[in-house]
C-alpha cells in the first residue's frame, strides 16, 4: 500500500471534491485527504481515501466507531489508523 498526501484532485467514493473540505472538521479532512493505492477487494488498483476505507463494507460499524474514537483521543496516529484499516481489509479478503 502506498500512502499519498493531500491531493486537490482526489474525489471520494461519495463524489465529494476536496474543495468542499473547508467546511469539515480537521480530522475529517485528514481522513479524506490521506489516499492509498489499494491492492485488495473492490478497491483493487484504485487510489482510495482513508475515509472511504473506514466507511466501506469491509469495516463494521462497531470497529469503525472504535477506530475513530482512538484516533480522536490521540491514542492512534493517522498512519496507525491507516495500517489497522488496511490490515482489516486484507484479513477480510483471506
């Protein structure tokens, strides 16, 4: 998985363009602008935001809430959140 920083041309699965991010919370913007190249599942071969990964069918509502809470508390970094989310997606594909 390759991590890319903010990219003004990034479009989330929901179709929201990055220009609209100014109205969001900083944590939300960070999740939407952290983009990875996915190698598994329905996202294979695509650049996908961490936000879209967290809100995909691969992550349960309970796990998503747990991860977001840990991120808000500062218990996990953005990179750790990305790593955990990617691991969960990889595990679901085995």
